[in-house]
């Protein structure tokens, strides 16, 4: 058996395995997300194709906006540095800044469906926060 034939016998199964192991499609997190879907219009305003927090924001609860590799919260702006999906769990590592500090933050969420995720905190079983995608 020649060397190229041996090599192809190794490459083809590995390529097939990598295709099967990868998810069919990654969850698109872009958009505005709120802990209470009924509060979406009180939290966010749509400006063209993007979202912003309302300037008069005084609504209890939380939310965030994802735009590509950027995550914006009420008090922090983050840039996603790494992303990994394992089954129905998505893990993000983001570099975040507030008015007073810079830090790396790990964000893990269980994908419920394309419009609902549940943030989980590895190591703190039972602690969860659900977010719904806002349709404005």
C-alpha cells in the first residue's frame, strides 16, 4: 500500500467524524434579550436593524443586547473572545468593561429554543436565569 493511500484512509474517516461532531448550525444570539418578555418594549428600542436600551430605563429585571461579537448590558460592554457549543449548552468567554473596571466573564447558557436561553452557572447547580429574545 502506498503512502498516499494510507494517508487518505486516515483523512477521510477523520473528516467525516468532524462533520458529524459539529452542530448543524450555531445559535444566532443577535438581538435583544430580556428576563421578562413582557418588558421588552420598556427595556429596548429598535433603531433600524439594531437595538438600544431606552434612555429612561427604570424597569426591574435584566436584559442584554448581542450584536455580532459584542454584548451590551445596562452597565457593561463586552467583546466575545471565545465561543464553544457542546450539545445544547453554549459557552462564551467575554472581555467586559464598566465605568470602573475591566474583567473576563464566562457566560454559559442552555439553549431552550431559538428565542429562549437559560443562563446556567457551572458549579452552582440550580442557579439559573431565563432570557427571551425580544421581537420588537
